[in-house]
C-alpha cells in the first residue's frame, strides 16, 4: 500500500535537490558575473513565487548574493511561514549568523550580508501592484512563468525592474514529459497528452497561463517586449535510479509528480478512472522498486531590461 500523502511544502522541499541538478549553470554563471559588475549595491532583488525559500539558500550558497536586499514574495502565507523556519534551520546548519530585525532577517558571514523580507502578496494582480516601478535590480521567477499569463505576467515583472536590470526565469516547462520504462505506449502517450492539456487549460486572473510550451514561447515574447536575451539553456528534470537506488528525496519527488498527474487527469475526467488508477499503481510500484525514470524538458532564461 502507498502510504505517501501529498503536501505542497514537502514537495518544494524534496524537489530542491532535483532543481539543483536541473538548473543551467551556464545561465547561472552569466547572472553571477553580471551582478558582480553592477555598481548598484546593495543589490535589490525580488523573487516571485518564492515558495519555501530554497532559492534564497541557493543564491547564498552559489555566490549570487554578497551584499543584497532580497524580497521573497509568495501568494501562500503557509509557504512563507515554512520558509522562515527553514531559513533559521539552514543558517544554523551552515554556521551563518542570522538575526531578525524589524520583521526582516539578516544573514551575515564575514563581509557577506543579505537582508531577507518575506511578503505574502500577488505580484501579478491587475491594477493592484505591491511595488513601485523600477525598484528592483533583478527579479527571480523560479518555476513560475508557466503558472501565470505569459504576456501579462512578463509585462508586469518588467515594470518592477530598473532600466538595465534583469529577469532570471527558470524551469520554464517546454512540452516534453517522459516516464520510463514504457508500459502501453498508446496509454502512456494519452496520459502525457492529457497532462499537458491540463496545463494549457489553466487560468490565472481569468487568463490562460503559459502552459506546456512556456519555454519556447519566451524565445519570442521576451524580445517582442523589448528584452535583451543574455543567456538561455536547458534545465531538464532527470530523475533516474543510480546503482539501483534513488538519491535522497527523489522517490518522494516522483510520488509528487504522480500526484499532479492523478489530480490533473481526475479533474478532466477524459480517461477512465480505472485505467488511470491501474497506470498509477504500476508507476508507484516502479518507484518502490527504484525502477521509474522521469524526464521533463525545461528552459532557463536570463533577460536584460533595456536602459
């Protein structure tokens, strides 16, 4: 029996290691080198859809922030509550000084300094912007753009960035999902097609979201909105057993992916519940025996705002 119970914060936790391997390091390095040449210090950063704060930790560990003020924004206060506790635990584990002052967290180690503010708000709410124009040097949107209307969302983010600032948009899904080994090829293809269709049917603020082809759409939309493409590269999720085992957290990550498939297809009601249940049962057994391989094609973009 599968005892797994989906929890969104747990999903964000277990996908940290998968994301670490997926993120395109060439694009990341272009971003780091670009920020090190800036005269705007402290760097003012906004992350939309910050979740439980794993990108904050990554930005510190991977050398993006040495002197910065970081606003972590998310729609769900539960995510941000979890993020604050996680930041405290992470700082202690990494022997990084952390104190809370006037509602903000201050990380310091040697000459490195990072102020973090958590904000529960909607960056994309029409006519209800939580920020003034041009207040940030850069914006991070990690696995976000396929969940919002692409043109409206990107246009909104551009207004928050100063001229010459940047947008770092990561893990933009681009139309390929694969579960291996194959079961019944026609059924596998049908389930994946319906899963992608569910992405394309999503709505946010009444508008269609980026959906299953967000990655390729950004190649066209970014320049059309006047953005300069500085770097782009693949950031595929690839989860596969190695030496007969998954890495820590990968099994729960895969179970979470199956939960999304089940939830999406159940809502559509375009496939027999029995057929779907049987397919899921086999895939869950494959996870239990460290046999399932999962691949999702995604793209990372770094854009510069003219000015």
